[in-house]
């Protein structure tokens, strides 16, 4: 049985009210298995998604749609370990990560 998350789109609707992802270089902190990543990634120019769980990142990589593989990259790291060049992102997304 497939797991359906946010079937009514409430989480993504709230996210889109808070930020405009269109054409943005997004840094996602705490991406998990990518459950929210897939909702905004198609709008973004690129997504660099981090999570400390190797298992979750492996799942996210495996589930990445072919059309998103050129713009979405998942890495294993905690928020304290993230090292991104200054000016390399336009928007930082952090949700459900506390």
C-alpha cells in the first residue's frame, strides 16, 4: 500500500502561502524522505536538501522523479554541518525538523 502524505494538500498550500519557490535556489534543512521536497521542487530552479538520516536520504534519492534529478540533490548532514557558499541560495526551507 502506498503511503499518502498531505493528501488534501494542506501542508503544501501553507508553504506556498509563506514563500514563492519559483526560480529560487532552495536549501532545505531536514528534508527527511523528501515528502515536502517533491511538492515545491518542480517550481524551484534547484534544491539542495539535507537530512542527518542516511536511511531517509537514501529513500529520498531512490524516490526522486526522473524529471527532478537534474535539479534536486540530497545530502546526509545535520544543520550544524551544512557548509554552503555565501550567496549560493535564495531561499532556506526548514519544516518539521525540530
